[in-house]
C-alpha cells in the first residue's frame, strides 16, 4: 500500500509540473476554435485532448489522494463533461467544442492543478 501512495504522489508531482502547460494549451485552442482557426489547429486540438485524457487518467488513479482533504473534483461532473464533449465532437461545431472545453474542462484542469500543488 505504501508503494501505491508513493507512486500516486510521484504522479501528482508530474501533474503539478504539467498543469500550467495543458491549461495554456486549452485556452489557446478555445481561442482558435472561436476566432481564428489556423492550419495547425487540428493538431493542437489533438494534443490538448491527449493532455486532458492524461489528466482524467491521473484523476482515476489518484482520486483517493486528490479528494482526500478537499473535494477538488466531482467525479460525476467529470463523467458528464466527457459525455458532453463526445456529443459536440460528433457535431463538428467549433463554437460548441470551445464552449465545452471552457465550461467543462478548464475548471477540471484548474482543480487538478490546485490539488497537485502540495506535491510540487
């Protein structure tokens, strides 16, 4: 059990270092989807989605220490956000995708960053 907690703490350190990058990337892709799509917007979008997926995996594997002292992330809200993103991705509507990222995923990413700071 001690080994698991140690691994979770190491992952949280990685998360603390990674969070500013994925938050910045998510903010950038929201702007591009809303205002000025570029030729590499799809590539950036795919990287952001990979980063968000990684943070979701971190949450799934470290929930016990993330929400140990405070309820940083609501698991049900996160699951609903994933379903909502899947639906708007099928519509291929950049404005709806940007809204979903801003309303559902930026708060999640920021909460994960807050939860990880004590492991830095």
